[in-house]
C-alpha cells in the first residue's frame, strides 16, 4: 500500500495523517505514546495490523502532535488540544462518524473525544486503558521522568523499555534495533518527557461516566491491567470488557485477534442519532460588588459599563470557542469543549474588565451535561455555579477534575483546600488559577 501522507491543519499546527482502505465505516487509530506514519509500515507487525483493520474499515492513521511527522507547535499541548487534532484529521478526510480505537496513552484522547463529540463517534474501543495512575506523583515516578529525559534515544534505554513492556519481542536483536529507532523517529527527548508527564498527571475518572457511546475495553492480564480495565469499564455506562491474548504490556499488534474483535463489536452496536448528554466544561462569571458599583455610577452610566462588560465577555468567548448559554444580570454561563480553553477565557475576562473598573470572579468545572432543546443542564452545571460563588474577586476557581485534565497546558494552581458546595454532597477540593504560562498555546481561531 502506498503511503500518501497528508496534513491537516489544527490551528497553526500541521498533523500528519493517512487513509488506508475503503470500508463503509471509518475507524481512526489513536496511537500509544509515539508513532511515525512512514517508519511504522517498515515493521511487519504494524503493517499486518494496519492492513487487517483496513480490510474492514476505512482506516485513518495519524501522528499525534509533536510525534512522528506532525508539528509540535511550541508548548506541549493539553489533552483537549490533542483531542482537537483528532477532530481536525476527521474533518480533513470528511468523516462525520467514526469508530475510535485508542491504545494505552491514546485511550485518554479517544475517551475525551467520544465524551465531547458523541454525535461524531459511532463506537469506542480502548486497549489497556488507565483511568488514573495513583503512583504518578511519587518520587519514583519523578525520578523515572528525569531518567527518561536524559537517556531517551539510547539503545540501552530502549532495550530496557522493551524488555519490561514487550518481553516476547526483546529476545530478537532485530526487534530491539527496530524498537530503538521507533522511539527515536517517534519523538524527541523533550516530547517523550512531556508525554509521560501528562500521562502521570491526567485523571479520567470524572470524564469516563460521560462517555455515552458503545464502548469495548480490551486488556491483557499483566501489570495490573485487568484491574485498570475493569475500573475504566465500570465508569463508562454499559461498557463491555474483554481479555485478549498475550502477556506483554504494550504493542497492540501482539494480540492478533483485536481487529476481528473490533469488527464484531462494531457490527453489533447501534448508536442513538441524537445524544442526550455530552461532556462539557462549564464557566460561570459574575461581577463582584455590582450593586455598590451601580449605586456609585447611577443607572445610565452603569448600563454603559454593563454593555462594555458584556461585549468584552462575548469577544473572549468567541476567541476561545466558548458558547454563551445564559446571561442573568451581570453574570454569564458558557460552555466549552475543553477545560484549558475555559480557563484561559476566564483569565482573559478577569484581566480585561480591569479597564472598566470592575472585578469579576469565575468558576470552571467539567462533567456530563444533559441536553434539552438546546439547553444545558445537570449536576455539572450546578457544581460550576457553586464553584464560581466561592471565588474571590479577580480569581478563577476550578474543581479538582479540571486541574487533572489540563496537564501540559502551562497553567499553575494554588490549592484552596476542601470546600462544601451548597446542595452538593461531599467535600470538593478547589484550586485557584495562577499565572498562565507565556509559552502556552495561543487562542484558537474559529
């Protein structure tokens, strides 16, 4: 099969992709960790895996941002930005509905896309997924990251990785040499470090319940993967879980039955045409001391200030791809398809209103939202409003869930401890947003 590499534009970044086969259903493979669209075909293992999937589907392959043939675009991207890259590729190939097959690290992107865009996802298949790595913040994990940064690309280090993750391949010297080159052409040391750090810091436990498409979780019984797989399947409504062959941690192609299992699963599932829920980030803003300010200025002058405030908020919502849902007095309720964009929008609003002599507080949360005739409702919306109510003037306050999903976005947080949210069971750990890194990605263009 010819390579025929193409590029899709995702903001200012070019994402390399390839379409193989002409099946009636689309399937996009979200790769594990690193990949390279050219070098992958030189492996008999990957070639056989790709060709088998292409027998049943129109197979869409791509290199994630910063890996293989794709641009990085400066600062390492947050999960939602990488999710946007999937959408850019699917737009480029004219895919309105696709099966998502994610492997290891790629499961996070695939699951978040399926939860955020259920109308464009026909089914979700996750191989060796992990909802949360409880050891990601330990001293050992940090030491491993530092070692990776220093030794990436060396034959010795790649041998160690292969011996631990795919021992069935390690015995062959040719496999060890190919794997070392696969890592080298897949990512630079800095990107490899950032990918691993984002993996450790990402927590999907509050995202997975919002996945409302048919889902199949595949695992091999090695390195606690059955435990992780069943946790993931338990969090996704009506997900199925299946053990596949092999005792290696990595390399999806080492379970040769996977393409057939995906085909069988997809053939038996029917997806509702109109989803009634979606994963969304909610943003609430409110002017602090508005009554006192209105009294000070008088009705006419206050109306003029409000008009300028509303125009500023709407400008920033457009800039960061937010959707205005409601406006009540001096407050706004908006939704986004990713938490990092919502945070940056809130920061821009908080900073922008200073010139109007105003202070705004903002709250951000992410969760499953119900859709009713264009209206967004549900517990996640209530939580977002309660978080905003606890923010101080000039502060952007976020939930733990938001913090756990913006690894790599260049956002700093200050802990605000455990808090009670009115009418919401339990206690909630909240964080105030600090400075957004000057090296963070620019606002997306609509």
